[in-house]
C-alpha cells in the first residue's frame, strides 16, 4: 500500500479510473475529510448519494449510512472502507425488535432516526434525522400514538421541543452519552466567555446546560455565524476539523467526557475507516454493500417520505 502523498495520489487516481465519488461524514479522520468530494452529515450525504452519477460510491462513514446510499441509489456500487464500522444506535435496534414494539402499541406510527439498519427502516413509517426531526414530527397526524426509535436522548429532546408525547425505544449513542455534566460545568466556569453547543443525542443534563442545541450541520453553522468567539463543543470531535476551517479565528474546546483518562469524544466506529482501507476498498471494490431488493424497496418508502417532508 502506498503511503503519505503517494497514498493520496493513488486514491485520486482510483477515483478517476473507476468514476467514483468519495462521500465522507464530518466524524471521519481529518485526512479522509480532506480527500472527499462531498463532506456532510447523514442527511446531506443521503441526498448526495441519491443524486450522484458516479459509478461507484466510496462511503466514508458508518455502515447504516452506506446502506442508506445503496437504498437511495441501487444501481451504483457502494463500498465502505471497513464493514465493522457500526453504530451503537443502529446495533441496538433490530427490525424484529421494532416489529414487536409495534405489536405492543396497535395503531401507533413509528418515526425512526436515520441511525438504524435497513431492516429497522423497513419496519418504520417515517425516517428522520436530527436536522429535520422537529419539522417532521410536527407534520405527523396528532391522533395516533407515536413511537420514536432508537435514540431516547434525541427522543426526549424532541418531546420537549414539539410538546408531543412519544413512546421511546431505549437506545443511545455511546459517544454522546459519554459527556460529563459535572466536568463540562467546570469547563464553563473556567471559560466564562465560552458558549456550550451540543448535539441532541447528548443526555438531558448536558443539554440543559447548553447555550445552543443542534444537528451536525446546525452546530457548524452556529460556530461560523454566532458572535461568540469561544465554544465548548459537545459532539463527536471529528467535527472540529471542519469547524476550524470555517471559523479559523474562533477557539474550539472539546467538551469533557466521564472517563478522566481521555480528553475527547471519538466515535471509534467512525475511526475504523483509514486512508489505507479507503484505498483498498476502491481498488478491490470490496467490501461492498449489497441488499435484498425487496428489503431495499421497503426501507426506501420511509426515507422517501422523509425527503419529501423535509424539502
Ligand atoms: O452519527 C451521529 O451521531 C450523527 C449526529 C450523524 C449525523 O450526521 O446526523
Ligand atoms: Fe453511532 Fe454515535 Fe458513532 Fe454516530 S457517533 S455513528 S450515533 S455511535
């Protein structure tokens, strides 16, 4: 495997040779973000995947995101640098589990966060992301019970924002639930001029302290546009790379987590992807995301509904 500058060039050569597009999430390692054709959050990447006319999508993110790309654009070959790039939210909510929950609540609608696998999507009535969840929930019929899966923290936050009661699946993101309210409160005391910004996957005590709560894209825009010059950032630390590019003169401090031996909040699933693995997956076109066509069509329905409602 080539290294350094040669590795970057080799990936660019493969991209041309195979008419590939590289899509990367903001939580990816910095080198991967820098080589990507499109960088985005899960909603933006789903939109890019749907629209691309490349023959191959090299998806640098986690498995459920690459699956969403395949669901939206099935004629393209979708490859993922590391098939083990999972997600605690997706792994904790199976399609079968959701089906059982529906049986327990006859007549309920199921709104599911995009952080879930294809089987789980197929059991859902509508998919949401953190950028469109509030709008979508407000647009759903009010006279039926509503189940929200799999993130209970995002679910709780949405109940507060929309005033709508929801039945919550008991899942969480291991990265966002690791933030420590006590340690963050100390950080705020040490930096009285800083604003705390947080992703709604974080737990309630952290959200209660936050000056601003928003999706990945909303947090990026906020840091860029807000008049404050110092921010304590409670979300996956990979996003600091793009924040620094957009707001080079601002001070960005990663929010502290419970584990005192570690000073940042990395999603270890996201970081399984490396430049070497990106090179290999493009060269050998493996591992590839494949999906049963019936499952794909079922999973597509609630995603299309989301895209329609969040235009
Ligand atoms: O995986 C995540 O935690 C998030 C917030 C993804 C996204 O881009 O919405
Ligand atoms: Fe899943 Fe959390 Fe990692 Fe996002 S940050 S991919 S929600 S484990």
